C-alpha cells in the first residue's frame, strides 16, 4: 500500500517533542480574548423566545430575532460560558458553503445546488455587513481559501476554473508538498472565533437580549399551567417561553427524535508561537488565505492576526457511546501527528514551537451539513449537524429556525435541504463499529490513490458517503 507525503517525509521524533514541549492545553482563541460573564438563571422568567445554547447558532438566532422584531423578549440560556465549546475552538474559517462543499450538496440536492451556493454567498455577505454595521472586532478578513493537492492523484481532481500548477500554488504559499492548487478568493473569510462569539453576545445584549450562563437546561416541557408555549427548565430556574430554539451543537438536543441524528467527533488543533518576519517570508504567505489539503483525512491551516500558524484536522475521533469528556482533549498521538505534518508541510520552519493545543467537538450528521425541524406543534425549532462548517452556516441556520417558528413560507423553508431529514446513525455498539470502519476505510483510500472500497461505495450509494 502506498504511503502519503507525511509518511514519506516525517519530521524527526525529537523535533516533534521539542516543538510541543511548552504548549498549553488551552484554546488559543479563548486565551486571547476578554470574556465578560453573565449571571446564572434563577427563579421563574417569561420570554417570547428562549434559546438553548450560547454559541454561534444561539447568538445569531438572538441577534436576528431582535433585528426582525425589536419588541420581542429574548432569552439565551447557556450551560457553561458563551462561546466555550465549538464556537471558541474552531479554525476560524467562515465559509460560504451551506452544504459542506459544492459536491456534497450537488449529490443530495442537484436541482437546487446553484441556489444553495448563491444563498451561501449571500449569507457570507450578510455576515460581513453585520460585522461592519455593529463595529464588531472579530478580525474579519475576506481572504478566500487555497485548496492544495499534495499527492499526484489529487491533481486531476483540481483541473477546472482557477487551476494553479505547482509553481503558481507555491507562489501563494510556499510548501514543497504542493503539486497544484485552486484559490477561490471570495467564498471564505477568516475570523477570530472567540471574538466572534463575544461580539455576537455584546450585540445581542445591546439589542436587549438577556443571557444566562452556568445554567444547563435539564428539560423542555409543555408550558402548563398556562396554555401554549414551552417550559425550559434548569436546576435553579425555568423560562416560560412562547417559542424555543435549540442550538445545542454536539450536546443532547433535548428531543428524543434527534438522539441518533448526530454524533460528537473530536477535532484536534495546534497553534505555533508568532512567526518572525524571516519565518513568514520563508513561506511567502502574503495573501493570508486559509489553506486546506485534499485528503479524506485533511488538514486546514491559517495565519492568526498575530501571525501564528493554526494547524488542525486530520484525526477525527469518535469515542464509544458518543461521550463528551474533558479528558478526551488531551490526546498526545494526535498532537504529535499534527506537529509532524506541519513540519513536513513547512520544513523551512524547523525549530518552530507550539504555544497552544486543544480539541473541539463537531456535531456530525450523516449528510455532513445542517438539518432542521420543529417539535411541539411548531413551538420548538432546531438546527443541528453542521459537521465542522458552522462558523458561517449557523447564521443561515438561525434564519431558518426563526422562519420555522414564525410558521413562515419563505424561500429557505421551501428548500429540500431544509425539508429533508438525514438518515440517523445506528445505536451502539453498531455506531462505534461502523464509524471505526469508515474511518479506517477513508485512511485506506488516502493510501490507495483515493480509491474507495466497497464500504465507502455503499455509503455513497445510500447518501451517507463523505468526500472532503
């Protein structure tokens, strides 16, 4: 079986260990931002709209609800702290795609993919406009993204509009591993994830939204003794709301119907110390675009505002039973693998040190993009399953949830993407066995010039295949 460039040209183990030695197990984006605190929910409250979850999905829902109707009384209830989970742990790639890439969307909704692509670009434009309108300090840079081939079989997949040969690709970002690339200058922006969460919370509160932290929701129930509405319960209080939006990402959705619709997958990330001027010049990354390679197990990387390199991806780890535990974030083999792969990608950065390492949980669905729905007679809406592409798509998801709660007939609610429901994951122990087999198969395909085995071809045939 063939090897990949990361196995043919690995970094020396001693260099990897030295690079990681002083790194802290802490998300860089949350170490680099001022985090205001909000009170815990106590006692009984009333609201027109209660939102469960204080990440991007919940905060966009709050902001857009107040923009639509400033008179609404809106409450956000967060289990821990605003932005502490996926919203503060991602790579900061704010992408236009709503469908985890054109090909994934085209295979599922071919008749509407062109419109979905345009709606995604419109959504990114609207994020940029919102950032400007409220003066949000989120490091928004509309740099686009560079997709690179690092194996010969990947080059053919890139031919088409915007194709760059090896020399042209390396003129944008200089890695000896690059064989070809495509640069799309318009469909991706870079943001500071932690600041985006904090600024969305700031804007929401300035619009009149009440935010409560440290208040895990234990149940949602009928709003009795008063007719209609929904009760959102926490250990120390409750909210009686006319409508509820569930923005819970990889955590339990509070609806039994969604218990098998997502699984939590751990993604691992490293951040280097700031590059010196000479180090930055050696890789020629002047355009500051995000970069992703083309393996099934792919890497994504970017420059931070202070010229560190964030390097993440490759390993995607599911733990038996769908458990989410703090201890899962410290996985030395994943960090060592990432460190070696970065040094393979940029050997001119030999001697670089990493300052931060962390993991985040992705809410993966079987269609690899968000799905939507309602419950309790339309009084509850949800948007889940973003599969790692939620930085931009959560704003669209918030708009969908608000449309659904309004009972509105809109272009969004008429989309097959919004009306369709993905296949669920199987229960345990089948889920663990199946996810492990798929991960093994994807790794094997990367070692067989992209050739997919019978399992992957079968999943493709039933609409559960993934091609990054």
